[in-house]
């Protein structure tokens, strides 16, 4: 087991408890994880710890952590010695006894996965939801039956170079992301293709008709294809027209629900529902689709209203780890928000974000490694007006929140939407979002 992070820990525990011959390899030293090390050894798991944990990997099977890319030179050497290199995701997909709906994309994976799961649960299916949300579905295999449905959220790290054949594959969109890990943008795009490349004619592929990248995937797909769109009516899938969400099959359309009745805000969430409606065609009724759209409150850290204090609304959108996600959040706001942004640099461009801040934000408070990069993008925008858009730099996250609060007046929105990952400030976006909520709730 290569890596001791959130994705691998449940699998290490599961395989160790099953009596497998497991070696857990990770960067931390024993002194850094004494309790977890003792826990693993009690299960019979061997340890290979420290900065050289990827050297001399002489094992039969290597389970790589999602962020350890398959083309790593040390993994290539292990393959040459005869090791099988796989992952928790690939092993799960090869063993899963039930129908699988796989969801990937740069934005909207978690929300779309959760909507699909809610739709199926409301219909009466036993649903297993996991993957990129931190829940290991491999560990759920003993509880699964052929009549169940697994809804699997898949990141580019999960998908890269694996054999993957979900019965239904959904690609929400593709925009530049994780370029600090992938070789380049094309490598990132190619990783998403693995969600459908091994599908057969009995499978279905759901594509975003408006996306720059995904429509071209249809040429390489063998699965039956449906599209979702907010601008055009596809032959099969779902679409938005005149403020109504429709499903369409064989060119025959059915009105499902008015967009005004969709509970969670934002045009991007309309697209998430359209993707989910397309994915569940033939499995879930239009009536249930309408009911879930009207009642689903959204997922934590995704345009989550934290508190209204002295007339100021505080919103947690910590999941916005890319510029495209922050832009979508800005467009969903009812008034120009005061935005807290910045974090770890994933080597993605911020030009479009800079212009979006000029167009949609009241003020911007920047923190973290990308603060200067985002500021330069704002100031370079042809829309930038220093008198209209104040930019403030903060030394740490708490100071950033307090500076945003100082700007706010009754009727304003303070929006945490970093457009960057959390590393360097927090372990992950969840800790960042909960820290934001804790600060706000203690004001």
C-alpha cells in the first residue's frame, strides 16, 4: 500500500483485518504517526516509513495512492521487476457485483454524484456512494449485491491509466486543473478519458454538450451517448429551455421541473441536475427527479450558507479549488460578494478569474501562495478599476476572514471561494471550510 492518506487508510485496515500480507508504505516516520503505526502492527501490517518509502518496491501487488501517478519512475522500475501496479479504485471496479455509475469532471463531481445517489435512493435502490469523497467502496464490497447500484466519484488521479468500465459514465466538464501533478493539460484531459475508453455498446456515456473538451470524446466512445445542455436540445439526455429542466429520449421531450424551483443556487447546479437526470434515465421517474431538485439542500462546503450576522451572509464554498469553480460561484450570488481567495498553486491560469472578480466581486481578500498570482490577474484585466474593486492581502487565513468581515455591511455577502487548493494552509478543503465556519460562528 503506497501512501497513508485518506484514500488508502480504510483499504489498509480492511486488507489487514482480512489476514492479507500487507506492507504499508508512507512518507511519515514512525514518530510522526505513533498511534496509527501501533494500530497497523496490531493488524499484522508491516511498515515501510520515511522519505525513501518508494525505493526498492519488491512486492507482488502495489496499490498506489491516487496522487501517486502511474508514470512515476519508481513504479516503472517495480513493473519491470514483475509487480502489478493497481489502485483501490481499479480493484473495486474489477470486483464490484452491481451496476456502477462513475462520475468525473473538473467541477461538480461531488454534487452530481450526491444528486444521482439521492434520486436512486428515493426510487428504492440500495446505493453505495464513495470514491473521491473519501469513502472506500472497496471496503463495502462484502455488503454489496447485484441489485444494488454503486455511485463512484472519480478524480483524474483515480482514473489515470486504469482499466475502468462503469455501466454509466458521466463527465461534468473539463477545465485546467491539477497541473502541478499532471505532466500537462493534455495528460489531465487524457486521464478523464479512461472513464469511458473500456466501455462497451451496452454502456452509457453522459457528456456536457457545452464543454470545450468532452463532446470530442464521442468519437472514441463505444457506449450509447446522451448529452446535457443549458443552451441546446440534444436527441437524448436533458436540457434547459425557457426556465424549465427537460429530459429527452429519442427526440421526445418531457418537462421535469422549473429552474426557479431547484433548491440549490447557481447555473452550475442546474447543469449538475441535468447531468444527473441524464444518468438516471430509465432508472428514476421524472416525478422523483422534480422532488429531489426541489428539496436537495446541497453538499457541505458547496455554496453553503453558514450564518447571517448583522445583515451579512457568510457563505462557505471551500470546494472551489479551481478558477472555473469560483467563477461559477460568483455568478450564483444575488449581490456582488466580498470574496476570500487564494491557497496552493496548481499551476493553472487565473486570467479569466481576474476578469470575473472585476465583473462580479465587491472586494477581494487574498491569502496563500496564489495571492500574488491572482492579484496580478485582476490588475491585468481590461475590466479592472482600482476604485471599484479593492484588493487586500492577508498574512494568514483568520486575518483574511476578519478583513473580509471589516469590508462587509448589512446586505453584503462574504464568500469563501479560494480558486486554489488548500495545501500550505490546511490539509484539505474540508478542514479549510470547517475552519471558516468555526471562525464565523464564533464572531
